[in-house]
C-alpha cells in the first residue's frame, strides 16, 4: 500500500454524496470499485454501485429494480418506498415510471426526439448558436458558461415547446434543481430547488391547460394531444411531471456537456485543432466528453426484491445509487480510463445518459446540440484559451451534476 493510500480516510468517514466530495470524486470512485463495489452508505438503506458491469446489470433488471426511487412532496424530494411503488395516486414522470406506464409514456415522448423530427431542429439550433456568438464575438472574450453553455439549451427547449425566448432567464433559473441529488443537499439549497420546481410546475400547469384548449404548431401541443388520445383525458399531474423533467433535464444536462467539452478541448489543444480541422471528429469528442466528465454523475433505483449483486445482498426497499461517472471511468471497460482521447473506439458505450429501457430520450438532442454548437464556435473563433488570472476552475456546487461553474476565455475572431 502506498503512502497516499495510508493517509486516506476510511470509506465510512467520507461524507457521500456531498458537494464537497463531488468536486473531485474520481479517487473515491476508484476506491469503491476496488474495495467496495456494492457499498452500503453508513446509517442509510442505500447502496452505492460503482462498477460498469454491475450498473449495466441493474439497469436491465426491471423485475427487481424500479425507477420509483424519488418522489416530490410539497416541492421537496425524498426517497421512494415500496409503498410508493404500489400507490396508484402518485404522478410519476417518465424518468421515474416503470412499465407498463413507462412504455406508453416513452412511446409518446419519443415523437419529439425521433430522427426525422430532430433533423428539423438543426437550423434552429445553429441559428441560436450563432446569435449567442454574435453577442460576444466583438469582445474577444467570453464567460462561456453564462453567455453560451447555459443559454443555448434553454433557447432550444423553449423553441421546441413553442415558448417565448424572453423566458430564457426564467428557464435557466429552473436549473437550480439538483436532480436526483436534491435531497442530499443542505436545507438552504433544497429550498432554492423547491422554489425552482414550484415555479416550473406552476408555469407548466397553466401552459398545459392553455395548449390543450388551443393547440399550437409546436412539439408540446402535439405531445399533449397524443397524451389525451392515449389516456382519454387530460391527466394534468402526470403531464406536468413529464414536461418538468423534459424541460429541466434538457437544459441542465446539455449546459454541463457544453461547458465540460469546452474545458476539455482548451486543456487539450492538439485535440481542439483536430476537431476544428475535421468536424467529423466532433461526434467522437462529444462521446468522450460524456464519458470523462459525465454531466449526470449518478442515477437511482428502488430494490423491489432482495437482490444479490457482486456477492452483496441488496434488501428489498433499499435505494441503489448507480454511479454513471464511475462506470464511465472503469478501467475494466475503458482502457486508460482517466485519459481524454477522442479516438477511443468504445467511447459511445458510456452510460452518461443511463442505460437500458430508461436510457435518456433527450440524449440524441443533447448530442446534436453539442455537435452543432462546436461546429459554429470553432468555425467562428480561433485560438481559444483561458483568460490569464481569471479562472479558478471551480465546479458547479452540486451533488448530482458535474461541470465548470465558469470559464473565462479569450479568442481571436476567425
């Protein structure tokens, strides 16, 4: 055992999950994979799963593991229970549904993201990207997160849903929600997340009723009509739960993907020049970014039955925390797993968007946004680098997500 390992605290003394650990979780992930691949969090009925193969197996096992793992009550999030699992009155959104409910919800929602529809979004995404670049290009300098990465996905989602671009700042505020990790935060952070969730829910509730009465020529109106057709009625709680996840998820995850990809390319100038010269490599760069800096670091499942995974019994009623960020750096699956390498052959095997029946429906849109955004950025900006002395390279203060909080860049106009 090396000297560094001897100075590390025992696993049960590490406060996980926490924003502090998530500043640099990869050493902790490595210890879990090596020493405790199925790790019970002290004092909680929660098990952390860190190896790729075990996470893969759980995501494919719908009989023993449910997505009814998280539930909102009065705007606050708590863990799902076995009683919640059989409660017919709970409005589960698509991301927290199980079959057969999940099956029909997913089929309806897929209409927004199927290849032919996504193709129609390309000109809009390119136009929004150029508009954002136009706003800062004359300055020769940009704070990339607030001026581009956070704004582009909000603009795109609002456009898809047929909503005014004047609501972009409000939409960005909705991303105060910390995903599945919200309940692990301090009460102050949870209060801010609650404000965002309540505001988003109120906004969508009014919108759903209005669009159902007077549908527009937009993806949300089409989705609502199909929902009513399938259900025979307007099920407002269910549709609000679904659209909440689509809106918030579509903004947050893509924001973090864009910010992390820019940082990785600035940190690896030869790779940036390669993708600048050959846009075909951008798709690989997107996948490798998703693998190395997974925007969402974990997902949750509720164990419906006692299940033995990697020699450890996970009791029924327990919550399983599936570490996407650890799986994506598992050396058993990815050679030189810590390295950012855009020629990696199996980078697309990453689980940044989950896996199995619950693989994120918005993943193709996020990937397309990133590719188009960087096509425009690298076409119009050259010599992108950090502004000397301005960057502290702090990460977003979050338990669930991973991305730079800010990136001050300077550049030459192409």
